[in-house]
C-alpha cells in the first residue's frame, strides 16, 4: 500500500501557469495509468488555454468558484462540482474571486508537460469581470 499526505507535496507551476501539488504521480509514487494533484488559482488569475492530446482529466473543485471553458462551452463551477475534460479538449479555468480556487486534478495517463499544448486565450477571458 502506498500512502502520501498532501502536506508532503511540494508545489510547482505547470506549463499552463497553475500551481500544482502532486499527490500521486510519476514524480513521487509508483503510478502507471493516472495521477492526482491539487491545483490552486488565485483570484483574478486564469490558466493558459491549453489541451492535452493524449490525456483525459477530471477537475473537482474543493474551494471557491471558477469559470471553466471546455471546447468553447463556458460554465461556472462551484465548490463540489466535478468537470470532465476529454482527451484533446481545449480548456481554460479562470478564478473571478474574491477568494482562492482549489481543485483536485485527476489525469489518465499521468500528467505530463510533453502532452500539454498551449493555445491563445478563448471565451473564458470574456467572463473575467463577472
């Protein structure tokens, strides 16, 4: 059995600009098919719009609310909401504030910068002032 505490996870900034604390991923656990991380996004900040051609993701908000774009559709997510991001889907997250956003990110296969393509901002930036 492999157990890792969130408090042991060291944060880093991903290619899309979000702060991530890997809980179980290739850098710290014997995983092969998925990864789990906690992400944080400060008020007024957005991730860089991007896609992962080979990775399916789940986002689960544990704190705050955020605008989420997936392939051009924009919805407001709140604490307790989960969102599926299919492999290859363009996506971007924006925190309108006033507090921080925290979420769990599950990736299958495990997250990799090599499977991240950065894209120009999309419709979620139009909602920054809401």
